[in-house]
């Protein structure tokens, strides 16, 4: 399944997918060009999904000064098809992904490749390592701080390593493609990214197929990238709606992923749907309303424990937006019929 990994720093292709990222792409590429990694072992691909802004022009100007930067066009536009263009064009056996709204630290790639080589000794089936993401320095806000407290709980992230990040390397079911290093051949052998996933959940879907083939994925602490998170309540809510829709698309293709944990948001909606029936069925139907005081108390405790009691209200808001956005996204996708199960596009 996997290519041989040399003892020295291995050559790596880094893929950045973009669409209308003129405000971010120069900073992203600047951070990649500042990597402490031999230039001759680095291949940087920017795959642009037919942007209508200045993204392509900015990349072309940077590529003109740095021969190891390439711009590839993708009329398909979607994130999944963009990633497949990068998979096909990758020159090296190790393939890293980050996103245009991310900035990587200077040792990012060395951290991932070192971890990949060391962890593979104990995990010969290892096909990917990845890290977390944090807001850029100087771009924090009270809402982002509250969101960080929220996601560092099971109630806020359902155990995702992007929210509750382990302090030691750990095997995980999935890694986010804003910060991951894959064995390129394992990705190609699995059929690449499923274009039916379009713009949400394409990484989780691929990771699931890699797992079905016996591949192991591991989270690596200390390999964070700076990610310009959706830092307003409305933007975060829209993001969670998208995640909910993507999760339903995953369920449609891989029924085994419909675990009780990931069915919780639908149960959450169903419980609140019963509340208006209380006059007919009895006061027990009002039990879901205890969600509000219970969540308020929990949010207050989290804020006090963090030494930020003034954040309690924003923590409560972050929880509510996360829960309702995800649940409504799932419901919307179910009602709309969603994307049909798709065949993976060959890489």
C-alpha cells in the first residue's frame, strides 16, 4: 500500500486548494516558502478552482520567482476535484495538504515528515499523519476564545481531534485536509477523493476508505497550522450547517459511519420537535427545554475554570450555534435528498 520512506528528509508535494482566495493566498504561500525544508525536495502546487478574483494572478507572480511553485487550473471548482488534481500532479511520494486560509509554521513539514517516519516503525500500515489548527496570532476574539473552550469538550466536538487535541500521537479515524501528510500512493490506490462530496466531508470520506483498506492515520501534537477560522457567530453557524450536510453525505455512502454518537444531532432536533406537543402528550415533552439551563450552567463552569468568567455567555452561544447548525444542516440534507452516493474519481 505504501511507498518506501527514505532515512533522510523525504521529498514532499504540498497541495493548496483555492477558490477566490486573493485575500489569503499570498500569506499562505509566504509561509510555505519560509519552511525550513530543502527547496530541492519541495514541490508546491496551488490548484485553483476557476477563481473570479485575483487569486490566479497572485500565484502566477509568486511562481515566476519560485520555480518549485506551480499553479494548476481546475474548472471543476469543487474542493474534492481540486484535491484530485493535486493528487494526480504530485511529483513526490509524500503528499501534504493545507488550505489557502492557513499559514504554516517554519517547522511544519519537518514535524510531519519526522513523525511519519518514526511512527511508521511501530505502525507499518501508517498512511497519514496530521495536526490541528489554531487562530492566527493577533486575530483572536472573545468569540474565538469561547469557541476554543467549547470545542475542547465532547459536547462541543464529539471527540474530534480538531477540537479536543491529544497531547501524544494517537490513532484517529480521520484527519482534516487543512493539515495532513499522506502517502500519495495510498491515496491513489484508494481512488482519490470522492467528487460526490463536493465541498464538505471529502477528507473524512477518503480517510474512511483508507481505513477500510487497512490504513492507519495518526494525529501528531505540535504540528498546528494557523487557520483563519470563521470568527463571527453567523459565519460559524453557516460553517456548522455545511458540516451537518457533509456528514449526511458520508452516511449515505458509508452506513457504518452512522453511529449513535453522530446520530445525536438528529435526536436533538426530534426532542425539540416534541415540545409543542406538551399540551397533548403531557409535561414530559417539555424535558428538552432543560437543555437551556443545563448548557448555561456548563458554559459558566467552563468559563470560570478557564479563568475567563466573562466568556460564559459566548461559550453558551458557541455551543448553541454548533448544536443547532449541525443538526439543521443534517436535517436540510436529508430533506433535500442530498448528493447520491458517488463513485470515487480515479486519481
